[in-house]
């Protein structure tokens, strides 16, 4: 199966937006680049669920390709568990870096940990269940989560998600003492988001032509958004709780956004604009880890600003480069610059890989030529 470029482009768009959202230059940001205080859904609130949907879609592509090559199910299970555990451990290391190495205070959950758990569960379900069964599981997860959560308060400072995390993990291992936005219970509906990604993957690996695939994606996207909007009247759209309405609303938007990439890149072949995002998409895990590491390094390095105050390196850079702008615009310009920086880093890595591959091929050709038998001499 040929690689679907629109998947890389959509994943890259999501990663680029994730860096932009994570990297304000100072303590303020435009509201659309900030997460909702509690209920609601901003542009920033779309990043994580979009990526979770792509986790499911990409795993269907990867696993179905391995199945066609005859790889045994036992081997696939081992690959899934190994990859999932690796992602989880990388998340723990990012939480610990650079100054939280005390295991008794280490945050145990996080973005990569949730991705790992969703990947493991949905990938194993891909191997062991049918598409129809996965649809039923999605319905059970979302309805069951709603029924459970509706029996308790949904307030920010008093909800079942926070209570279970405090009970099972203790406050010392959470993002804040009272609540973790990537909590254990709220990972259950996040698995439904990834399973909706599985369904998108099934559509894309089917034998249907691209027009029929596009019609299904658009129809499903609109349906999910409508269901999410209707459900929000009873269970508000809420990223921190990963509410059932939030799953459907954001998954529907993910389907529609992917459909746009699908049309432009894989149907119309208008791909020049998408090359930077494709580069982000092909190196999603690498650039996510690196951008977090260097944000944390900038946070711990302290320098004196123009007023003599001791500030973080990020605040210093923002003030020096964009201090003539308003605080909001300065913050945005730093975030844009930081995102562009990682695009340039990825371009440099890609060029180095190409050069290394070229040199390797030249060495192989030269070696083959040196050991090939010389042609027989004419008598």
C-alpha cells in the first residue's frame, strides 16, 4: 500500500499547531491559542484530540500493512506493547526533566502517556475485533462515561476524574494537587477518540475509490459534530474531562480537516504548500520531544532583562526580539518563530539523511565494482 501523504500532512498540521500553542513568548496569549478555562472548545483544545484520532488511523495503516506481509499476530502484539511502553517511558522522562527526578513527586500521567495507552488499547482491538464491534465499543465507552460522570459534580474543583486520580495516584503525582487533565478515568473516552481514528483508517484502506471514501469521511464528520453539539446540552464539551460530547465534536472536526488535506494532497495533488507540514508529520514524535525539552531548558535558564530583573530565557528572548510589539503580538511572534525553528531543524536533519544515504549508495556501488570479476580477455 502506498503511503497516504495526507495523513502525514494532517499529523504535521496538528504538531505545528501543538508547538504554536505550547510556546507563548510571555505570560499572555490570544484566547484562541489558550485552552478553555473549563467548558468550551478553542482552537488549542482541538490539537490533542486531533492527534489522538491520527494515532488510531495511523496504527490501522501500519498494522494492516504488516498483516499483508504475513507478520504473525504474536509478533504484532509484541511490537504494539513495546512501542506503547516506549512512548509511555518517554513521557515520564519528559515529566522528570530537568528537575523533577524524585520518583515520589514525579507526575505519572501526561500527553505521551495518554497517547501510549490509547495506542495500545486501540491497536490490540484492531487485531482482535471487527469494525462493527469497535463501533459498538465506542458507543459503550461514551455512553457509559456520560452515565457515570452525570451522577457526580462536573465542577472544576469537584469531579470524579480528579477524585479517582487522587485516590489511586495521590496528589503528589498529578499535574496539580487536585486534578490532572490527562487523568486515568478521562483516558477511557480518549480511547474512543482513537477508535474513531480506527474507523477512519478502515475507510482509507478499503478498496473504494477516493470519491466514495471522501463522501463517507465528510458524512461521518458532520454526523459526529451534530451528535457532539446535541450531547453538549446534557454533558458539556470539556477537554479536561474529555467529555463524550467533546469526543464527538472534535473527532468530527478532525474528519473534516483531514478530508480537506485528503482532497488537496491525494486527490488534487496540490502538495507544494503541504511539504513543511509533511516534514513535521513524518517526524512527529521527534519534534514533539525536542520542542518540550528546549522549552524546559529556556525555563530554567535565568538572565537579567533590560530592567535588571531576573527572568527566564524565553521571556528574555521575547523582550529582546519583539519588545516593540504589544504583549499579545510579542507572545505570538515568539511562538511562530519557535515553530519555524523546528521546521528548519527538521529540514537540516532531512538533508543530512539524504546526504548520508547518497554517500552510502556510492560506497556500495564502488564496492560492488571493485569485487566484480573482470571481463574475460579476447584470445
